[in-house]
């Protein structure tokens, strides 16, 4: 599926996604995979769907706001050190470029991101 045309819609919770293994240097525990599908670009901002299967992985974030559609995860903020958060359906989170995080997904997490 390609990006959405103006005046069209999609069920983001049911959108088929193609998963790929994460780079070995990002995997902390398990064999998590991720998938991403860009839905639209608005100026320099991308809107899309992202999903991660159970496991633990490290990441360096971009400026982003996301809304969790399904699943559950714990996000630990390594740098800067901040309290960890638990996210599940309905959670809205703001991430900043350069934050170093560790994601522990216990139930496949699917989110809509704006970055």
C-alpha cells in the first residue's frame, strides 16, 4: 500500500505491515522485528504506522509524537535519564530528537507516529 491520497482513509489498526529484523546492535533481549508504513507527508512532517513485536531493543529517537493503537510496552529513557513509562492503547507520547531509549515490548505494539 502506498501513501494515502487526499480524501481517502485506511484502518491503521488492520493495515498489513511487512516486518524486518532489527539490527543486532539494537537488540537487547529476544528477536523483535519492526515494520513501518508511511501514510502521508505534510510539509516536512511524516505520518505513519509503526509496529514492534515482543522483545527489548535500544533506539535513538527523532522528534515525534505518537498514539498507541494496540499492544503494550515499557519505554526507559537512558539519556537524558527520565522516569520510565508504560504505554498501551490510547497512550500519547512525545519524544525528542537524540533521546536514547530502551523499548521492552510485551505485546506487539502498533502506533501512529507524527515525526
